[in-house]
C-alpha cells in the first residue's frame, strides 16, 4: 500500500506510520506543520520524516491507496482538500485501525480515566504469556518499540479507546469506530468541554459506545462509578455485562499489596485507582484466555506506563514522581494515591493546567479542593497556552478561587525554578501535567534536585 499521513507528527499518528513502515508492505509519506520530539527522532530513524515542515499538495496523487488524517489538521488543509477532490480514500486513524482489524476480535479499553494504564497492564500480561496480538496504546511502554502493531496473523486486536473526536472531518468519538467485541469502561467523568459542553452530552458518547459494540459482545465496567453503573444498567444492547470494583489490598510501608485469592501480591505501582485498573485488566485478560494465576504472576512485574506515577528521581530525602493527570477525576485519584502512600512525609503537589477544559473558566470550578491532603499545593499554567487555544485571559485570582484556600498559582518558568529551589530539604514532589511546564525540563531538573 501507498499511504500518506496528514499530520504525521501526532502521538498516535506517528506510531501508526511506524507500524505500517515496519510491517514492510507499505510505502509511507507524511506532512505536518510542526513535528516535536520524540516523534521527530523516531520518524527520522525510520527514514519517513518529512524533509520539510508544512503542507504540500504535490504529495497527494493518484498512486495513493489511502490518506490518513490526524486531529491536528484542519478542514481547510490543502492536502485534505486535494485528496477529497481526487476521490481518494480518506481515513481517521481509528477508522483505519478498524479496517485493518475488522476480521479480528477487537478489545477496546474506554473510560474517562485509566485507559492507558489498563491497556498497558493488559498488554504486559499478554506479552508475558507470549500472546500474539495487534494493539494501539497511548503511551510509551517498556519493551515496546512502537505503540501500534498491525499484523496479518494475530486473532486479537487491543485498542485504547478515546471518546474524543476522530478527525476534523469525522466528528464521531474515536471509540465508536472500533465496534468492540470485548470492552471495558473504567469510569465516566466530564471532560473535553470544547466538544461536550455539558455532562449530559458527554454521557451520550458512552451510551452510544454501548450501542456500537458487536451484538453478543462482552462489556466489563467499573461498578464503583455510580453514574457509569446506572448508565450501563439502563442500556438494553444485546451484550453481556460484567461489573468489577477495587479489590482487597493493604499497604506495607510504602509498598502496595494486592490481596488475591492466590495470596498476597507485592506491586510496583500505587493507588486504589491503579488497583481498579489492574482488576479490570484481569477480567479482560480472562476474556482473552489468560487465567487469573497467570495474570497475577505477570502484573507483579508491571512498573507502569510512561508518565503514570513515574519515578523521575529518588534520593535519600527527596523524590519526584510525574503523572499525566489533568482532568479533575484523574488529579483526585492520583493525589489520593500519593497521600495514602506517603502519610508521614511532606508532600508537595504541582499541577499544570494545559488542556482546553482545564484552562476554561466554565470548567475550572471542578478542581475545588482537588489537592486536599497535600502539605503544599501549586498550580502552574502558561498564559501563552491560553492564548494559543483562543481562550479568554485566565486570571490568577480565578484559579485561586476555583481551587480553594492554600493554593499557590505560578504562570512563569522562572517562578517554577524559584519554587523548586525553595522546597524543603526532605519531601516528596508529585508533578501532574499533560503539557511541558512551559518548557521547563522537569526530567533533567529532578535528577539534580533529589541529590
């Protein structure tokens, strides 16, 4: 196949391009107006990095078998316009994934939070059992070169299923397009206010996801989420429904222990939300033929996905952890896990507001007292990110009022450096961000700071 990617630099898009290139039966081209790391280096090593940034109509021609468009592109993209005029096959990446796996059993991991962790846990257990599966996951995993695999010989395909829009010309939520045979919903908490202006509209995406599943399929759902449970039980789709909840556990020192029917299991991750994710992954693995004992053995060596309570630095008296948490439900779960794990030490929480929703005054009230339990709570946002998203100016006072008493708000990278220099000599720092802290290199600084 000859495949062209419009907006090849995106996280999912560049991984799909790499997967098709590595499969060896496709010729890949692409375009983007800005490509950042790590996409840039990975595409370069594969020899498919565009020579020049920008959009070029001449890249669209009759020899293309497919054009795949990413969300970063706009409807007036010149390459897209030409592809439409020529009548070429145009896919969003979830649409292309479905077309590539429509003869396989598709497992979809959906939910407002925990999707990447649950998918990662499932893939880890499948890899330990030498299972042959196709997959797509939204974070870099240890032991994997690319985060998309499409093969000709696997019977299963495992997809992390996002409720966000599929492409600029396909406004369906991504996870609808996969038509799941087996699925999990890990939770439901309002997000993506730019697409779903009310919680009721957000819920419709999940209602329609159940309707999109293949008849006779299996849905596993988090019954600890009351609103999700009510939604699932009200659904009359012809599917089997299996509830799960947080399993029994205890904490020894700072070590989390899963109390399983096979005995106590020491874990390399923390938090009730991650135990819930692991229990959901166990049910999925069982649907795929992995027995409980085999799953428990595999999960004991799972160390987490990139930016999911990842340890950036650990010294004698200081430690730094990085988490992708950004929406209120994700921040709350991560903070609760941190507080429960480090009850006797000073805990500092730093949250970056970066997404469209988190920088929107109509949504930000959902963060009230969200960092309760931290000894010091800091919120950072970059005013340039607000302007880039065409949002109204966000005042510090609005953030302070929304988050509640005791919050400290920073808007400048120099303020971040000063903050780090003045933290206690003995403490644990939790950084939560889906952005880049205004360009502040937290990974490099953490190694220096903990020592």
